[in-house]
């Protein structure tokens, strides 16, 4: 058995702060799942709403949950040969290096004493500070039975692990600067860590990807607020559908440039969705992109180009379908840096919009398809070389 111990706030205490919409306890549960724990032990001095939420989340994830009223009960649950993951109450764990080390076997996460104590972690000696997490064999829990009441279980198990000479994993101080490994004791700490996460995890696209760059600039001031709401990405996906439908309706009614302008605005929304996914990721649930949102934009572009052409159906469909196929293949091609500009949806739609203003609709669609095919042929030729 591989169990995780999460120590809950007692009844009546101030609730622990949230980080990007998830409580510290849920963040620790995510980390425990990433460390391959299959049992959750909740040390709770009274049943709280947060403890119930955590229990339901663990059961939904397939973990077995047991509620403990006192730390000395651990020795009756975790047997010798079992592994127990212990985390300090205020710990916000996210570091993959730490999770890999803890999942391998008995281990104590440590930090450099100077940086660790400044961040609020417990000093071990002149060189080391405890990083707030460890895994230990169940045999060591027998020592808790003789400590009486009122002891801190995490610190007591740290002393037991150090006395047994458990392997140590020292984390780089960069994990503290990035917010991947922090103690969050109050709301001020939570706000500071959220900003660290945004600086570290939110992608910073260059101007070679203008659509992603603009989406980043628009998202950053609101990223923490949006990422804290689980339904945000769904709302953005729904907004994308509405904008694209409105754009296609505008093209159908003869307002081609306005319709393509709507699609140009919509190209930002899949990028915002993708970047929000990066911020909302957890160790047990890495960022999951929704590529279908981008596919909707491509489909709308093909549809708008076809609707703008007044000709038999085969002439309406030919150039737009060639353009769509070229975009599909360009997305899967590797090539020089300028290729990123060639397949940037904002640039592609902007070219289509300008061409539709200056040229007849069918000629504009053919020009866009020809340009994309030229880029694709250049890439294929370079790949053969």
C-alpha cells in the first residue's frame, strides 16, 4: 500500500487559502496522486466542509479514503512494508523532481538551509532545511505511539526518517523562486505564489507567433482570476463557436470582410484557451489542450471562403479546401522559424481579409490557397534536402 497523509485544519480554524481556485488540500491530493498513492489518510480534528470535499475528490479519483482523528492512529493503518507520503500542512507541492524522488521509495525532500528557512521551512541543521514532504516505511510509525498527545506528526516523522538515514533529495532553490514548492500560510502568500506561477508557467510567445503573443498580452492581467474558475475554458470555447457562427452569417449576407474580421478575432480564443490550460495544470493532470477549438477556426475560414464565392459548388469549394488542406499539412511540418509565421492563423486570416477587399472573392481564395501551397512545397523541399 502507498498512502498519503494530508493534515487538515481543525474545526473553527481559518480556512486555508486557495491558489488559483484550488485549496492547498486539493493541491496536495493532486501531488499525492502523481506520487502514485492509492490511499488517502485524512488527519482531521473534526469533520469540516473542506475535509468532505477532499474525501469526495479522492474517491472520485479511485483512491480509498480513511479519516483519522489522531496521529497515533497511523500505526494501526499503515503497516510495516507500506509506504506513507507525509506533507506539511501549508505546503504547496508542484515540483516534478520531488514527486519522482518521493515515488521511488523512502525519501526526505530537503532544501538549502538559507533559502529554505527564509521561505519558512523547518531547519534541520546548518546546511539543510526540510522541504515539507517525505516518504517513510510504515514500521517507523510505531514511534508515534509513545509521544503522547499534542505533537506535530509531520515533524515527528521527519525526525524518525532522519534517524533511520532515509535517502534525501535536495531541491534546487529555483523551485522556490518559480513557486513550484512553497509554504502558503495566508492569503498574502497565496497572491504572491499565484504571481510566481503566472510568471513561470504562462507561456511567453515571441513576435514570431503574433497571434499567441497578442493572446498572451490580453490574458495576463486576468489570468489568475480566469484560471481560478474551472468553467472558464468551456465558456471561452462556447464564445468561440458563437463568434464563428456570427462571422459565417455575416459572410452569407454579403459582408465578407466583416465576417473574416470576426474569424480574425476568433483566432485569439484558442490561444487563450491553450495558455489557460498551462496555468491550470496539476502534477496529476498535466495541461490538456483542446485542439478542436482551433479546428473550428480553420473550418470557419474554409466555410467563409466558400460562401463568399458566387459560382457553381465545385468552384466554391475547390480553393477553400486546398487552403484548409495546406494549413493542416503545414501544422504537421517541421521547418525554419519563418514557417511559424506562415501557419499563424491570425496572419492567414488577415491575408484572406485583405485579399477579399482588394480582389474578387474567388481570386482571393485562390491566392490564399496558392500562397499556402507554395509555403508547403518549400518546406517539403527543405525536408528532402
